[in-house]
C-alpha cells in the first residue's frame, strides 16, 4: 500500500483543516491514515499524507465531478495540486 503526499494551496486554512470532506471522499476508496500538514511560513500551503489501497481507483476518482466538488468545498486551488507517490 503506497503512501501518497498531495500538496496544494487553499483559500482558508482553518476551513480546510476543519473540513470532513477528505474522509468522506477518500474513505470509500480505501484510503486510510489521512494526516494533514500546514506550511508554518505560508499557511495557505497545505498537504495531506495518506495510505492508498488502490492507486488506479484514486487516480480515476480524482478526475470526477465529486473530486472537483470536494476540492471546491474545501477551498483547494486545483491548479496548485501536486501528488507524490512513495517509490
């Protein structure tokens, strides 16, 4: 099960941290151990670290309207999203 880091910018760090959308979106995909991070020098830059059971399912899910809606709700700036997969 690879570990994935996804980092991006958000409009409101506090809203993003408090949101339950991550678990609601990723949970059904078998994503576990979701942890959140904030850049202390730039609070609009955040990251999630998570264990992914099925990378193909995650990749496909990230292309859906549901992913876009979850990101919009959380205030994610989509064009800043970078995903790194454990090698």
